C-alpha cells in the first residue's frame, strides 16, 4: 500500500474533482461522489480564455466530464494536457468509447457503473497524477547547492526549491511542471532545446510527440515572465526545432 496516499492522507487532502457538465449532470454525479472523500467543483462550460482556465485547473486532480463530442475532449487537452480526464456517459457503444479515448480521455465510465467502482477509479487516477507531479518537480527540488537561477539582466530569478519566480521584483508561484520546464530552459540559457529533449526531461521518457504540452505551459510561463507575451524576449520559439531561454543564466549557490 502506498503509505503516502493512506486513508488519513485522503481525508486530510482529498482529491479535487472537477465536474464538467450541466447542472442536472453535475447534481447526479455529485450525489454519486458523496462518501468518497472528494472535494468537488462544478464547471458548466470551459469558457473562452484558455490561459485563465489553465491556471485555474492546475488545482484539480481529476476531471470528471459529461462530454459527447471529441472536440470537447480535445479542447480540454489543450487547456490541461496532463490532468486525468474521465468521461462519464450513458452511451455504451464501443465506437463512442474508442473515439473519446483516442481524442485524449484517460478513462470512460458508464452512468450505470457502481458507486464504489467510480470512487476507486477516481482515487486511482488522482493517486497516479499526484505521483507524476511529485516526480516532475524532483529535478527542481533536487538541484543541490544550485537552488537559484538568474537571468543575465537580473530581471528573472527562479527559486527552485520554493517553486517561485521573481519577475522584475514581483514574486509569482509556479506549478510543478512550469517550474521544471523553466528550470530546464534557464539551466541551458541561450541554447536551443528540441521538443523531444524538453518532453523527455519535463514529462518523462515515454513522451515523444506531445508538443502541444510544451506550447500550453510555455504560454502560461510567458504570461508570468513577459511584458508582452505575444512578443516574448525571454522564452523564444525556434520554429520547427524547439525553444530556448534567450539569455545565459547565472547559478546562485547556497552556502
């Protein structure tokens, strides 16, 4: 048993489930989630600002969505590439299930499935997701004596252990993936890193073609770092190749 995800841990830090659907769908799902030690938020629709939603949805461990179109799944994946997405539907046709999984869903459950089965699946997805986040920020937390990187112009300072970035004097929090991605780019400041190199370093060796993951997180980082995110001067796109942090960065060593 994973002692880091014991019943006591679940009760103190319950998985945060985002229910995406109509009021009636949300009411039905929330009823079935009772007693499962979940924190539940309902969202009726995705909204128009992907960047705002990206920041907001990083706080959730699992999406539980009542989607009927693959375009909705693809839109969710543009907003949050890694958060587990579980489709809950009354449609049990194999072709529909395959379409949703191919579009990016992690799991597909029927409204008719048992309450305990639903709870077990959601807890399993939340457990694996939290473990993956912990793993993804290991690099930024285990940088040894070099726990701070600073841009050559001193306007950007990354605090690896604290998982924060100081941008022109303003302290901003980073998600684990944002921190690892920014650390990777700043550590190689001035050097172009390929899509594959970034995917392998930040997401793991099993990722090769998921370039959209990088785009989503570069977008949120640019919103935090750049004066004009549409014309970035720090986080550069090298078309067809990858990305780079434009300036060399200086490591600051702790005592």
